[in-house]
């Protein structure tokens, strides 16, 4: 895999992704047999022709334990990069390994809503591209996280109304 620069990562996340008005109904998570979570995956094309995938996972037993993920597929390849991951309150603490190994403070935090964003330094250090995470107050439940995620990822309805994405057949 090639190393994505921080500039490339930011550009991919903010690349406009225009979808039909009824597209948001596709984000409803479905039960997965023999799994403790509901899941949904949807592909979406960006305005620059990049192919993205949005993955939503929600724990069936703990509604505050979820992940909402944006990936991009490398053009003319099967390689896929995780760019952004909005997480709920997983039951375990999180450690930012690069920061810990470099002696930086506050490298670990207790279960909290947090956002993972791909970084160039993690790739160069041999870590998972999205290994770095920061605690957030941008959301406090799954639905608010999905809305904030779609805003940050620049996913817009073609009619560009500012109404909630959950209205009119959206996510339930």
C-alpha cells in the first residue's frame, strides 16, 4: 500500500459526494446472523470519481457501541484505505500507540465517543492507518453520529435540502 499524505486524506474525506434524496434509506442497518451487531455497507462515488464505502455497525446489546466508517478504494486496484471512523463508547480504553511510543501525554483514554482519522504519521510508523483517535462531543448516540459523519464526509442530497437526513425514509 502506498502512504496517503494528510492532505490527500483530508481531500478525500471532504470530496463532495452527491446522492439521490432517497439514498439515505439505504443506510438502515440490518441484523447479521450469528453476530452481536447490525450492519450496513453502501458504496458511493465522489465528484472526483473516487469510490468510497460507508460501513455502519451497531451493537445489538449495547446501543452506545457502534462504528461508522468511510473507506476509499485505490483506483485500478483492490486496495482500500480506512479514512475516518466515528466510534461509540466501546467497553475498552483506547491507546494512541504512536503518541505512547513517542512519550507524549494523554495517549490513552477511557471508553468515550471518539473519532479515528487516518494519518500519514501512523502509516509511516507502521501502524494501522486509522490508529489515532480523539475523544469527541460532536455526538452522543448512533443517529447523531451518522448525521455528523455525513456532514464531515460532505455527503449531500442532490436537492441539497438542509432537513435532517433521518426525515422522509432515512435511517431508523
